[in-house]
């Protein structure tokens, strides 16, 4: 889960507006932040790893000039937090910039196609390929809006995308599929954001973008279009009656209830794990003589539940263990034929990392499942999968637990397929 923001206005600078909007979206992600604006006919980008206030101190993102701009606060899904992987991303020539919330499932195939056409990539994200897709379409002289529409039609997965283009510096084009995207209709400016609180202090008039729709924002107009056909859609704004605090929780009284209701989306995102990583994990487990599921707390409960899937679907014995007891209990049995599937929401749980280091020292293969890309667990793992839940604000785990369990189920099914313990229909 990430937060995206955008503004097109008559007068003033976009920097203060984007900075304020991103601060209101920081609960959606905070491992890196960035903004892009069109200044003197060129796209100017400021971005870096770190929380918004940290990046503000070093780059002064709140002072970004220009009348049109987009911003992003990130929770990594592809590529560890870094300056290169931070959004916005640009095309080869720096004429298109994009911010993205979601997961592009077919980005590997599209990236290979674009590289074969001569495109050069600077990041390890799935997002960057979208900027290059639009760049490729612009070569057809079809205009910015149509270039985005055709690019969106090729994407698989979940996404909320917002683009600016120096060739058409009067507009932002945005697209939505499954990931949330809201338009704020103002009197002298128009806004877009992942969530209403981003623009609520500036306008209470909101338009919800539906799946497979796109919007074109200029300073005095908002146009809605269907991605499939390009046909215009008519939809009037509604007035938001919530306070900013209530809106941050999407109308729910507290974050825990909000995150319980986010589970349909977070489970879908967890199930979007690319098959290549599932196959790598399944292969490692299939060749092992001993398999342990290692975690603490709620993550351990996900491992307990997943034990049933591994034994009943893949017909393989796995042992769930609380991390603090792992080395003392099983240390003498760990060797190069051992696989340790390690689950940690943060990727920084002290007992879990101590156990992982102990197993790694004894030659075990480490497979990681975590919610934080770039965490210590990802660096210690031979293969890792991101569960893609976004930051969890509620203290009690809800969406992170079901996402972990979903990923473990996918691994168990991939293993069952490899071991031929299920029929195709059962799979």
C-alpha cells in the first residue's frame, strides 16, 4: 500500500500542497517519498529513501515550484527502499513521470519487451515500466491521454496511477483498477489522491474513480473516461461531511476496524505473488530433508495454520517452531539439507532474526515472508516474498495475518503441484 497525490492549479507552487497531502497519506507508507512537477517545460523530480520529514530536511520537497505536480509516499512491494526505487519514476527521456499504488503482475514480461526495444531502466520496481510504456505509445503521435489509456489496457494487476508529461504540461492523467483513487474538485485547482484526507482541507467535493476508469485533470475541469473504450463518463461530485481525522480512518472509528475491512484487498495483493518466487520456494522445500516454519507471535499462528496446508495438500512434513526456542530445540539437527521458512511482518523481529542467523550459520536455506521490503529478513533470505499488506496501524494483527497465511497457502499449493499430490482440478 502506498499513497499518491496530485494537483493542477491556477497559481502558486505545488510543493507545499503535495507535501501537506503526503503527510496526510503517510499512514499508507513511509519508507520513501518523492514529488515531480513540470517547471519551465521540463519535469523536475525530488525523491529519496526515508520518512517524509527526513526527506524534507535534505531535499526541501515542500519548496517544489510549478503549477502541476504529483507525489508519492511508498511502502515497498518491488525493490527495497532506495533513492532509485522511490517514486516518481520517469521514462528514458524524462518527458513522462508516474506515481503508482498497487502491483503490476505482468511487469517482467513488459520489461523484457521494452528492453528489447531499447529502453533503459534505473530501478528495480514494477512501476517504472509504465512510464516507458507511455513513452513508447507517444512515439505513435496519439497524444498523452491516449498513450496512457493504451498503456493501461496492457497492465495486469492492481493499480492507481498518476502521470504528468512535459509535452502536455496542462494536465494530469490518472487511471484506476482495484487500488483506491479519489478526485478532489476545487474552484481554482483540482486534486487526486489515494484517500480523501489528502485534499480535504482544500475541497470537500470528491469524485470516486471506479475500476477501469481514468481521469484527465486540468486546472478548471475533470474528465472521466473508460479505459477500454475511451468513452466519457458523467459523474457528479459528492460532498464529504467527515472531519479530516474521521476521513483518515475511511469513516471507521479506529484503524483496527479499518484494517479488518481492508482484508479483501490485502489478500488479493498477497495472492499476486509472481509464480517464479513461489516456484523457487517450492523447489527448495521439495529438495529438503527437514522443513521448519519459523516465527513469533501472530506470524507463528499463521505458520501453525499453514502446517495443515503443507501436510494435507503437499503431503510433506513441516515443523512450526516459535523462534525463541528454535536453536535450543533443533539446532543440532540443522544442516545444508534443512529449509527454514521464516515469517515476520516487520522483518526485524529480534528473536526471529537470531534464529535465522543461527540456522544460516549451520548451512540451512532461508526462505522469508515479510511485509517490509529491504528489511533484515529480506537480506538474510535466499529467497523472499513480500506479503504486500501495507503498513499496519492497529496494534492487533488483522490484515497482516491473513496476508501471511495467504502467501503460505500459495507456497503449499505450488509445492503440491510440483510433488503431484493434487489433481489439476483440486489445484
